[in-house]
C-alpha cells in the first residue's frame, strides 16, 4: 500500500500538468489531434501513459526530438490514460506504451486538376529510442517539393515557367537540401514554389546577379514574382520568411496555421480571428504593386 501510494504521488503531478508541458512537444488530445497531425506535414506521435516507466525513460530523448524538429515537423504526444483520448488511441490500435507512430501525408500533385483525398499512411517506429535516430527517421519521411538547380540558366528557365505561383529560391552555402527548406515548401504548398541552388566557387554569374558576397557564409532567399527577382534581407526564420512571402501571394492560411500551432503548444484554446482587415490590406498591396508596374 505504501509503495502504491508513493507511486501515485510521483505520477499525479505529471498527469495534471501534462507529460510534455513547457517543451517543444505538442501535448495533443481528441479535440485537436486531427487538425494538428492530419496536414501536409509529417508527424511523429508518442502514445503514452503517465504511469509507464518506459514512457518516463523516453521523455528526455523525445523532448530533444521536439527541439531538433521544431518548425520542421510535428512532434506530439497523446495521453492514452485520459478517458477522452481512449477512442483516439483505439483508432490507431495502441496496445502498449510508449508506441511511436509516424504519420506520412499523401504526395500532392500540384499539376492535377482533380481533388486528391488520400489518407495519411502510418508507420510504427521500432528503432533506437535515441533522439538522433528518431529525428533521422522522421526527416527521411518528409515529402520533397523543392527543386535543385546547378546553374543560373536552369534556375531562370524554371522561374519563367508560368504556374500561377511566385517562385522562392534559397541560394544556400550548403550542398544538400535541408529539412528546414523542405518544411517551408510543404507549408507553402500550392501558394509558392520552392527551389534551391548551392553557392559554389566558380558561380560568378550567380554571385553577381544577386549581389552576394563570395566569402560570406549566409544563405540568401530570393523571390521571383513573375516580373523580377526580389532579395529578402531579413531574418531567415519561419515567421520572418512568411511575413515577406505575404507580399507576393495569399499566405494567410499558412500564417494562421503557424498561429494555431503556437497556441496548441502553449496549451491555449485558439481564438478565431477576423480576416476582413487582412484581406483589405492584402488587396491594397496588390493594387499598389500593379500601379507601380503600370508606370514603368
């Protein structure tokens, strides 16, 4: 009886506060699971019980996963011991704790004119319970909607192809595609097309065209709006980039989702915001842009 009482006291605070409160891991439940997980983003979800010793051992490594994949993929957790979540855990046939499930969204074909309605694929993670292994597992399953370019000629050919969407390109100091850029292309899918071009020695035409320091170490974001290239001078964060991209396309759905996810991770109930003011400002920007183009 004494051991059982001590165990209850140890588990109770975690149950009340949430297993992952004040961390980069989304504490999800039946009310917000679908809206957070069933999106274009790849997710890894831990189905757990607060009394589970293996869950408690996994907790610090899983927080590291959330930290590494913050703003890149969804790292979430569901307390299956909570009565309101039991139907959700039953839906995904959770039989033991912890169970880690990766949710992979269907590939979106932007050229298709018909609506695609495929379900998310689920895959149980049975690999090492270490942050590095889990991060790599999730990153490998992220969809890629970015194009790689080796020359300025190929980049401009792609930019001039009319898709009805602006083109955003990261001129990167890294040779490989980063998960951050992959996540940006996923977030703005159908709104803005993304590409990247590694900055290497001998690419003088690229350095000259975009006025980039050859000896620098910073990546550069440029956007082609159908008329000219625009160079972003701000902070290469999701918030900074999304605010800049709002000048070229209607990305209100994206910024609204960012705000929603922030509220969920803070444990807040999302507030509905009116869009009339935003729409009016966006239309005014478009009108100003057309007026400027007409005076050239």
